[in-house]
C-alpha cells in the first residue's frame, strides 16, 4: 500500500469518526427545555425547534481538506461542492424543524340543542328560531358551524354550507325520551371544533340534567378557550303535581300493621285523590285492606301522606300508589302520578304441601299441624308459578303430582329457589319421580336419586314401537321435538327392552326395525334422519307397527302413536282387531287444534292405552317419556317393606325405626353419587329417604307416600311416629335457612344504583370475609341478575350498577362464609374469623328500589318568567349560568348574536411548520448536483493537463 493511499484512508476514517460523533451528539443529547434558535428570514422570524441538528453543518467543510481523484476542473469542483453543501444544508435545516409564528382570526361555532321530553314544543320552536338567527348571522362571516342535538345521548346534525334554514331538531320518537345528558353533548361538541379556530359554544336547554356532570367540564372548556353561551327557552306556566318518594319498611311481619309514607310535590294549590293497591304481580293488584283511599289538599311544595297497611302472605309484596288530581288542568304530566314499592314479608316458617290426590291430603297436613308447623295445602294446579311465590315458603313438599302440572318455567324457578336456600321434598306416588314423567327434567337433576333404573328379574320385558306422523304439517319445530322425544324414549328403556320406530305420511316406512334398546346410538341416529312431507295415513302406520310387534318375544307389547291431523279410517277396525289378537296396547298423543280426537280416542279405547293432547310442541318430550315410563320403566313396588336405617341423621336419633310399621310400597329409584341415603327398603335395598344440599338449600326424595295407599300403617298404627318423623325431617331440613338479617341501604341517581349492606351478626359483631352476591329482580318480570358485592370496610359490602329500565326492583343479598375469600386474606378456616370449613350461607338482606319514571319528570321548574326573576328556584337555569360563567361565556341575548361571529380582539397564535418550503429548492439543487457531477463543463483538471 502506497503512502498516498494510507493518507487517504486515514483522512476518510477521521471524517467518518467525526461525522459519527456529531450524529450521536445530535441524536442522544437534548437542549434545555424551551431552548430554540430564532433567525430572521424573508421578513419573518424562523424558530428552529430542534437546533441540535444545525451542528451537522460543520461536517461538509472538512471535505475541502481531502484530496480528490476527479479529473474535473477546479471551477467545476467548486460548483459541485457548493451545490452538494447547499443540498446538505437544506436537509439539515429541515431536520431542525423550522417554524414561523402567525395569528389567526378564524371562528367556529358549535350549537348544542336540548330535544328531551322536558323541553316543550313551544321551547323547541324557540330553539329553532335561535338556530335560524345564528345561521343568518353566519352569512356575513366565514365562520364554520356545527350542530349537535341531544337527549339521553348526543348526535351530530348536518348543516349545509350557507343554509339559513334550521334543520329538524327533534323527531317524533324523541318526544318521549325523558333523559338529558348535557355533558355528553359538550364532549361531542368539543370534538367537532376544527383545529386552528377561535371557537364558541352555544347551549340551548332547560338545564334539567339527568345524566352525567356538565359542571365537571367547565374547567376543560376554559383550558380549551371555548367559552359557552347559553339560551334558556322560556317555558310556559306548567302546573304540576307528582309523587317523588314512596317509602316502605324493608321488612315486615305477616298480619302486623305498618305505615307507608308518600311524598307528593305540587307547585300549585290543588286537591288530589290517592289510591293504594297491593298484590303479588302487576296483573294481580287489589285494594289495600286497611286504608285504600285518601283525599288530600296539597300546598305548593312537598306534602307528606301516610297510609296504614298489612300483608297476609310471606315473601315479596308490592304496593302501588295512584294519584288522580281533582282538577286535571292543574297537572301537566300524568306519567309521574303513580309510584311502586316492594317489601319482604317474613314470619315463622311455612310449608307448602302440593298433593295430587287432594281427597287424601288431610292425613299428612293434619300430622304437621299437630306438630305446630304451619301448612298451606294446594291441589296439583296450584304449584307455585314463580320464584317470588316460592320464596314465601320455607319448604315445598310435592306429593303424587304429575309433570303436566309442573311446567319447564316452574322447574327452573324451583331449582333457583332451592339453590337460594329453599327446601324441596318430592314424595312418592304413581305420579312421582320417573312414573310421573320427570325423567331427564330439571327436577331429576335437582333430586338426589336417579329415575333410570336398570331392569331386574321382577320386571317384564317390553317391546315398544313409536309410530310418528311425518306429514308436511309436522315440519319445523314439531318434527324436531318429535324426534327428540323419540330419542329420549329410547334412552329411557332398559337394555333388555326392544324398540322400533315407524314413520308415516301417505304411506308407512320402518325407520328402526325392532331392536334392543341397548343399541341406543344406532336408534337415535336413524331417528334423526326422519323428514316431514306428504299426507297422513294413521292406519298404514299402525299396520306396520303390528307386523313388527306381533311375533316379538316380549311380555308387554306397546305402540305410542303421534299425529297432528286427520286421516281416513279404511281398514282401521281390522288393524285394531289384529292388535288385540297380538296383545298389543296402543296409546295416542295428539298435537295441534286440527287433530282428529274422535279417531284417536277410538284407537286408545280399542288399544286399551292412554291419550294425551297438547297444542304446544314443546310438550312432546315430556308426554312421550311419561307414557314410556308407565310402560317400560320399572313398575311401582306394591308390596310390604320395612324402612332400614343406613345412616343415623340427627332427627332420627329420637325415633326408634325398628318399631316403624311396614310401608306398603314405593317408587324404585337409585341414589346418585354424593347423595346422603338415610333409609332404604329391606327388600331390594333401594332408597326410601335420600337427601343432599343444592347450593344453599336442600333437596329430599322420599320414595314412599304420605297417604293410606302405602303409608297406611305409619299413619294409623305407629303411635306418634308418623308425625314425629315428618316434623323432625322438616325442622332439620329447614334449619339451614335460619339466617342472620342484615341491613341494606340503597341510593339511586337516575339509573345508577349504589347498594350498601352492613353485616352485623346476632352478637353485634362485624361479619367479614364473606362471599356476597346481590340479586336484582324486577317486579312482575321473569329472570334476574346477580351482582358481586365487594367488602370496603369492616362488615360493609357495596356495589354500584345500572338498572336496565323503568320499574320496581327487589334487591336481595346472600352472604356466605367462604374459606376461599378467607384464604385470599391469609386467614385460616375454621377459626375465629372464618368459622366454616366449606362455603355456607350465613345471612341475607332485602331492600327495594323504584324507578317508575325518569328523573327528568321529577325536575319540574316554575314558569320561565319566574325563573328569570328568581334563578335560585330553577335548578336548570342555575346550572346553565354557572357553566357559562366558569367557562368564560355568558347568556346569549339579542345583542350577542353578531358578537359570536365577531373576530374582535380574540387572536390565536399558531405555529406553521416550514420544512415543506425547503423541498422545492432541495429538489432543484439535487438536479444541479447531478448535472455538475455527470457533465464536463470547464474542461480537465490543470494538474492532469500538465502531466
């Protein structure tokens, strides 16, 4: 390597190192806050916001000291360096973020117009005039205008460029929205302000805010330099009377009088009539027995009215107060003339006894009454229809009640009742457990025993054929549920039983040949392939079923026929005769209103079976399994058995079960895993009494009965034993419901509800580390919502939530001793702070909250003129005045319209980025740089010419 080459490499290395050092200095060092470099240029002051980049300008001059291998002339080399250095300089200047300062006087105006129901049509008309005047004033300026209308939520309304016509402000459906959210409207208005504009905001509203907090935005408006001006549309004189509060005690005792308090507000002198109703649901309200009617003279302001009342049933009780003004002209709104409230009535435990055979229910009821247990007796159709009705009872006993009296909705409510701490007992009978049609229902899941016993040697072999109508009228839901019912029937039958399926329209088809029910998967797969089409020929379906069953090796041969329509009767007598000769019985299920009941009844009578009719396709699975249970399920055990104790529960310790007489029968079942079996049959070892806990409650199965059919000797010959047995079982089962009563307080602001529960135990100590749940149930509606309560202080549990809509709500909280919650706090269980080893319900609290109508309906202001004279009596006007004052605005009056568009002295300083101005000269220099490097202009270098 020559010395010249080494010198060149050294110089290039020094240059690269110096450039790298300056670059790192520029990237990783920052000047002090606010440090900028200002230079005058073209009559303006240019500020470089990133002056560190200017240090890079010292690098290119170093290049002059380095030799070059170019053969261009010195003049051209000098031009090339100048162009390249100028190009580099423009890039560095752009990196330094050059800006210039300027002043703008552009104006933007945002209208916020209240369209809620509290703003009357005259006020809306006045608002439209205000908007129109402002749009006309805009014609003389270049201001930009934005329009927002709002009630429960804001929405932006398009305003044409130079239009002076006010767009529609309120649609018809908005006239019924009793909600006002000024804060959301302000936020939307601020987001619509174009950047670089001097902005003002005009709020046209009555100020009756029901959502949000507009005052919290006043400081934000001031920081953004957006003064708010308000226009308060004058409301005409509106006489108004309304109920503000309707207060009940949270808990009362049954048949104990108490007082209700109502607050009635009026802005005029007038007379009203008040009517008090009570009941279990909105559809079942009746007159309050103690005080139903009162005539009251109201004075302006708040008027307190009291009523005496009492409740006669346990559980949730509702009260409705209605008000009728004597002079309707003195009441503008009728929506606020009624109010609801609910309370919880509690008393000593009561038992509901629902008996299928009402004529024989007196034996059991009498035994409980003798043991000083209050009993309410009901027939099968009196089974409680809702959770609210069930909560009136400490225990529900169901005896010999068929599934047709217990709908799916009732079963769901019963499950919820037990999980919430209730007690449920199913007592045996020919209409109980599996023989009552409860196979694969929520009640079977609830009870501690299974209904699908395997066949044993004492039970006959069954061959069954399901004959299903697949005509066109069975399409859709009917067909789907019919196939589901057929599949459930196959699952219900024992493995040694046989099943077949025939489907018919205008002809019959064998879907499943007679096969063992143990082939359930194949049977269900074939059933699912049935499709609806064609006409209806019942006789063809029965004839095909006869051919399948006639030669079957089974003691019981049975057909279940399902149809929804009419059919010809040709050959019907012959087919039924053939069924009798083959010992085949036939039961029928008719669905729909067009079914030929006459024909189906004839088939049932000749076939010695049973008949079922329904118009609801969802009943089909239940009817199929009920009928199949009677035929294919294990029959009732109708022979004497003794109750054998296998586990000595607390209530049995004082009863000598060895002296208990025979029971004459029971319904065979099988205990589920984890069930607590107390008594079994000494004959087959099957459960007679089993129980388990479900959630906070208890479910019990007693498979014999409480009537003379099976319990005759227990009732007649067991001296006091029958009464002692059942009284002990009930008291032991209801013991888990003896809960501590806690205090619940409720605060509501519009839809937002805050709940506070103070958990103080019977010994006046705080209850801590609970797992607490709040249940919110709307009066008169199905369903409920569960919300977790959080502990915020010793014994204090809180939650905040939003109500889904207008109505009256019962709030009930459950508080559980929870080792899980204790473990999170590092507390051992059981111990002084956590006395339980597993989750256990300890206490409860009740309250109600009423949201009958929107808060805006309550916010009644005096007429507009009176508000202007005395703003302190008008909360809406006070809000607007304070909001405007704190944001830097004021009231919009006739002289202020032009001022809103006046640029005046309001000047906004803005910064303009100028790096884009450098792009065009930079592009020009780039082209010139390429030109002088690529084109020889002034000949060769003088050094080369000498050589």
